């Protein structure tokens, strides 16, 4: 049996996912409540997405991946 766990905050935003291989992925939010970074942890921490930008209409305008 494989189990994936999810953790949400009081606004029902995803805070973290824990995968069956024990990798934990966390989600950070800006003041407007939009995701602005995604970080993974297994034997060490690493960023999947370092920064997400939004325009005045709350539409995503850029995504900065951490793999170059």
C-alpha cells in the first residue's frame, strides 16, 4: 500500500504533500494568497520553483524554475 498525505491551511490552500517515497513538497504563498514558491525535501531541501510573479489582474506572468 502506498500513501500520499496532504496538509491544508485554514483557507484550504495546500501547504504540503508527502509522497510514498517520503519526499515532502511544501508550497509558499504571497500576501494575495497565490502560490509564490514550491520547495521539496527528501534527504536535503531544494527548490522546484523559486518565484512566481503575478500581474495586477492576479494572472501568473512568470515562473522561475530552479534547474536553470
